[in-house]
């Protein structure tokens, strides 16, 4: 029975995460959808292969080989302009996609922090109740200093200030 309840709770959590992900994807603007699609394809091997083929064909065409008319002679200034524009737009599109992903990751981090704080509060309350039960039944052990520190409520602001004061500066 306990295993079924655990499986049911796990499935509820999985379903909640799936619903959150679907909501995040559905809430994207048309521009975000397009940038995500372009970014997804630009990061694949076929994209690199297509560019390699395109550059090779461009260069072969513009050498005059096979009797083809040259439209961009060496040093291939038109090719350089096209590639530069593509790089600019591709970079901007990838940044748009990364910004959206970063906002989504921040929201997940905030949710994670909230759940962790709630779990900390639950653990502290459980320890406090266990301590009261032990005292009521005359069971010792309430003088353990580690237990006394765990029974106190966690103060996230104080922990954050301590981390800021003691963590090394990057770079």
C-alpha cells in the first residue's frame, strides 16, 4: 500500500512538471518559437554539413570550373557579406532563445528554493515535535548541541549574508 502511495505521489510530481513544461512552451511568443526552432536546428550536425556543402558549391562555382558563370570572384566578397549577416542574425536568434531559457531556469530555481524552504520548515517542525514527544516520555538526548541547532528555524537571509561575506570573488 505504501509503495502504491509513493508511486502515486511520484506520478503527481511528474505530471506537475510535465504541465509546467507544456505551459512554458505554450506561453512562448511567435518570435520565441521561431528562435527556438532555428536554435534547435543550428545546433545539429546536419546544419554544419549543409553549410560545408553550401560553401564548397559556392567556391567551386565561383572558380569558373565546369564552365559556370562566376558571380562572386575571389576573394568572395559577396560570400563574406552573406556569411557575416548570417552570423549576426544567428547570434541574435541564439541570444533570444537563451534569454527565454534563462528566464525559465530562473523560475525553476525560484520554485526549487521555495520547495526547499518548505521542506526545511517541515523538517524543523518534525524535529520539534519529536523533541516534545521525547521530553513527554522522559527519553533523554535533548542536550545534543547538533540537535539544538537543527531544531532552530532556518533564517535564509542570514545564510545568504554569511555566504556573501565569505565566498571568494570570481575572477
